[in-house]
C-alpha cells in the first residue's frame, strides 16, 4: 500500500527550522538536513513514516497566529555587575535564569559547542550560566530539547526556556497545553545565519591570523555596549593573539547587520512585531538615549548595556514584578520599538540572493573580497565611535 507522506513545507519561506516536527514524530522519522548554504530543513524518512501527520499539525509558523499584546514594557539593568558584563545587554536573562535555578529549576538556552557550533542545551547550576549568556548570531540546533523540557515539566520541575520567537512558538505548539512551571523567553531577533556560514567565517579568520581559535564572542563589553566582538587565536608556538572584531571591520558582522545572510523565512517573520509567543521578550534597548534621556541622567551607564523587557502574558508580568536584583524603569512599546526595527517589521532581504550565490561559488573568501572592495573607509567607523567620550556620544545620538 502506498503511504501518504506529509509535505512539511511548500517553499523554504514556510519553514523556520524550529524542530517541532522532529520532536513530535512518534517514529523518529524526521531529521534536519542542511541545504547548500547550511540552512536546516526537516526531511521525512518514508520507510519510517506512518502518516500520522502530527508533524504538519504542530507547525506553529504555518498554522498559529500569535495574539499576545504587550502588558508592560521596561528598560532594565541587572544590579549584578559581573553578570551584566558577561551579558549582551543589561543582564536580565541571567537574573531570570539564576532565580529559576536557585528555586530548583532548569534553564534551556543557546550555547556554543566545542566546535563553535550553536545548540540548545539545559543547565541547572549557576556556575554553568555563562554557557547561555551572550548573543549567538547563528541559528541554534534545537535537537530534542522540546522533548526534554516536556519530560521535566511532567515531572513537576520548573523550566525556563529561552530562544528565538519561532523556537518558542514551536515549543508552545509542541507542548499543546500550558504548564504552570514553564516560563518562556523570546529574544528580539534580527534573523539567523546558518552554522555552516558562520563556520566558514571562523575558518577564514583562523587562516587570516594564522592560529587556532580558542575564544570567540560576538559582543565584547570591554569595548562598550555595541555589536563588537572578540577572538583569541593561538599559533603553533603557543603564542596567543587577541583580536577585536569591530562591527564595521568584520565581514561577518557587516553582512549580519545588513541582513543579507539569514534563512529565507526570516524576511517574512510573523513574530517581528507586538504579538510575541514568549511570556517575556528580551533585547537591547537601542536608542534609549533619545527615548529616555532621564534614565541616563539619573545614573544609568549605557556603555554597560541596557535591556528592553516586555511582558506578553500575565505569567511574564508576575515573574518580572517578583524578580529581585534588577532595576526596572517603565517605558512603552512605541519607545522601545523606535530603534528596534524587529519590534516593528521583519528584516529586509536586500542583496541576500547576490551574497548567497557568491558564497555558494566561492565560500567566505569570496564574501570577504566583496566586503573589502565595497566597504572603504567605513570599516573604521566602529573604532572611531569607540574613542568618542560618552557625553559626546549621548549628545550626538540625541540629535540624530
């Protein structure tokens, strides 16, 4: 008898790669397969599939429209300075995670693996929190973490699950019901490059600096609050070299900020707005010097990072109201969204087709050559901004 194998998506823009279909399949008949540029898409093994169609019904990206609206919006900073320094913005995720762990809970989030790939994993110790802190401008592999989270929730554990909005929507659909012990946190997401593209860049800079990469971060707070990274390389003689990856001087960060290396669905993201799937939304409060200059004049230092925090559900709102060790100041969604484009609309494709075609034909070296040819003196803009005194930056930003 001929099997009726489900069709998981018609176009690449229909699939966000969240992995809900993989997690719900009762026969483990689905695996995530990379395309030529490394973007992961689900593929069904016809020999294992029984045609139950749970995989198609669980797809939140295609089937579920979010209707949450912001209940409260804050600018916030952690009072734990050590945590804030390790975090991309104000350290609020770390505060939430530490609170959950201290209450016996489990925290899921994105972490680098030993090969600088990015995958979701869980932790239950505060000393492991650093693994989940900091931005990862790569799509993380969900793996079986939806299943793991469900098993923990059924066992009565408290679970905090963080991820991109589409990953949180996928989790919610996979679970199929609300759990009192679950708190979901989605991030303000520009879009996600593939791990293959990121790895190509890492291999390129290893060759460029003639050393093995031993440390990498997308956001180095020692330079201030911004999208400037840091890498450490070790050569054959054991000598280490530290390199600042300036936003305007790194080809990867340049293409990422431009939005030209994301997966296809990111440009039709239905979560890039006010209707969010997470109980709480976290991100950088870009533009705070213009929206809330009074917060800065009262003592906040934006060079250390400031978060925008949005409660989308009553659970999220209650959690934030009870969170200790964080200083909250009330804001509005309109102010928070003014310089956070992904709270208003998805990223634009721009020159994505050209860039990915160039990548397919020549790898990252071809993208680097294009970047060097086109960027000119703009590559030094991040370095120039870094040496401008803070009070002058505030004045300039308030006037723009």
